[in-house]
C-alpha cells in the first residue's frame, strides 16, 4: 500500500508505505517525521514545510499523480527514496537516515 496526500493549508506532505496497524513510533529528522512499525520498519513519512523541502511547488504537490517509495536498510543506515510523478515527469527525493531504530520523536 502506497499513498500520498498533500495538505496545502499546513504545507505538509504525507507518504504512506505500509500498514499503520503495527505503528509504534515516529522520529523527527529536520522536519521529516518518519513513522516506524513495531519491528522498526519504515511505514510512512510526513514532510513539514513540504513546498520548501521537496523539489515541487505547492501547485505541483497538489497535482502529484503517482508515487513510488523504495526503502533500503542495512545495519548502519536507511535510504528512503521517493519518486513523484506529475504530467509524466518524475521527480525524486532521497532521504538518508542513520540509526532510525534508536531515535524517537
């Protein structure tokens, strides 16, 4: 399950990459809020101040047609890659995060 919502009023982008049935906690990394399940797996991301942090304007964020999320983890870090599609043009964001298992929001 992959979903995307943009809340223009608050300028927050929400990406969901899994079920929140097993949600355990969130960690805050420079206004990127990463949601984790009970096993420490990535299930979602909230971007506060999205139009400043993402490579799209507010108007473009309103019109995102599709997203792809890839998560690659090893013992030391996690790379969250998000590709957003608008008018057949793809824009990507790569968010490297170290040690997400020990942090809390």
